[in-house]
């Protein structure tokens, strides 16, 4: 009888083991499939784990590559968090079967001196099965996501900096492709900072005809986007969404396509697009109207559009109205200093009560 009781306890313990978290315990770098001495459970991560953590001390890189078995490429939830003064990185390269996370993915750090990072360098990843937004880059402190060298990420919504003032989240695309199926939040929390750098490659955030991206979401947040080359598409980006937020989109090259962009959306926000090269087109994607609103959907919002080179084209779709100074007490300014700017209809200046709209042309001979 005593033997039977012990055996029953052992089996129950084994079942519980597979329902526990799996934590990287080694302070050195290694492969995702390393087992004894690397993970807290006696197996590499699978979807039987509740959540997988890479959060321990010292800087390290855990690698998923072409040799990673398919059974270890689907997991339930993932957190990568750097300890004080250290960087913890999950590195994907060469995996032709997508690394799939079924639930939330968090890239974060313990303080401002550390970093939690995901690098997709020629590998494939999908974070699409959970409730959007499914990926958070910079939850309380600092997180980084890099997609490069023909790497591909498909994600169901993303927050670049999330829950705390001072959080920082950065997305860098260098020859990779990011397809976002949910909303993109850049600078999501009050006084948080979100950064997007599209050096080359593709950032696609256009899923659905009512899809909205919130650039400078939190009150007093800061959002910075720089497009150097490649393709950026967003259905309805709100630049400077949160009250008193500050957002700047710098277009230095590439192709940028929007349907209904707003600059300086809520009270006290400032949304700015600076175009020094490349192409920006405002047009409808599949239905409805297209227009650009410079200076607010609410009072005291401030919008600035500055074009010094490149090509700006705002089309006429379904009689929609583009405006400079869109709502009460809002301020909008368009400065054309070079390049080619084509508007398919007249811009309405000072569209709201006590609003102001200004169009400046500065061409140097």
C-alpha cells in the first residue's frame, strides 16, 4: 500500500511538472533546445508549458535556428526580461517553420540599464492567436524588437512601451517584414516613449477598413518614427493621439501610404510629419474616403506637415475633405519648402471654431 501511494504521488507530480513555467536558469548563452542545466524543467519549451521565461542574471543570447525541432517551435506565452545592467536576447535565424507564441509576448527589463530583446534575423515568427494587442515591447522599462535580413514577423497588435511612465519600446526593421494584424500603439502609456525605425523592408499595419494605429497614445507620451527606406502602410494613423503627447514621423525615403492620417489628435497634442525625401501618399485602401487632418480632432491639438523634398500626393476619394486646423482651437501648419506636393482638392484652413490653418511655401531659387 505504501508503494502504491508513493507511485500515485509521483505521477501527479509529473503531470504538474508539465503545467508549470519553464525558466532559463543558465547564466551563459545557449540554444533553445538545450535541456539539463539550462531550463528549470527537464525539457526545452513546448506548448505544454504555461509560460517560458528568459529573465535571469547576466547578458546572454538564446538561439532558435534551422535545427530546432518543430515540437519546440510552438509555445503558450513568453517573457524576455533583462536583469540590472544586462541584456537577455532571444535570437531567431534560419528557422523555416515559424516560431509561434499562442499568447502574450513581453520584452522588458528590470530597470533603465537593462534590456529584453527579440531579434528575428532571417527567421520566422508568429504571435497571432491571442487577444490583441498581443506583443508588448517595453512593459515597465526597456524592450527591443529587431526584424532583419529577410526575417518575418506576423503579430496580432503591438505596444511599444506599455504600463509605466518612462517605459521605452523600440521596433527596428532592417530588411525584414512586419505584418501587424491589430492596432499599433507607439508610446502607449503616460510619459512613455515608443520608437520605430524602418531602415529597409516593410511595416504593414492595414488590416481591416477601420484599423487605427495610435502613435503617441499615452498622455504626455513621446513617439518617434523614422522611415529611411522600404514600405510603411497604415490605414488610419493618429500621430499625437494622447493629450499633450509629442509625435514625429520623419520620412527620409521609401514609400509611405495612409488612408486617413491625423496630426495632433487630442487636446494639447502635437503631431508632426517631416518629409525630407521619399514618397507619401494619402489614398483609400479598399473602401470609404481618404483625407489628411492637420491639427486636431479635438480642441488645441497641433499638427505640422513639413515637406522639403520628395513627393506628397493627397488624392480625392468620395468627396472627403482634408483640412488644416480641423477642430475648435486647433492649429495646423503646412510648410512646403521643396519637392512635389499634389493635392487632389483644396485644403480647408481653419475648419473649426477659433482654429487656425496656415499654408507656407518657401522655395529657394
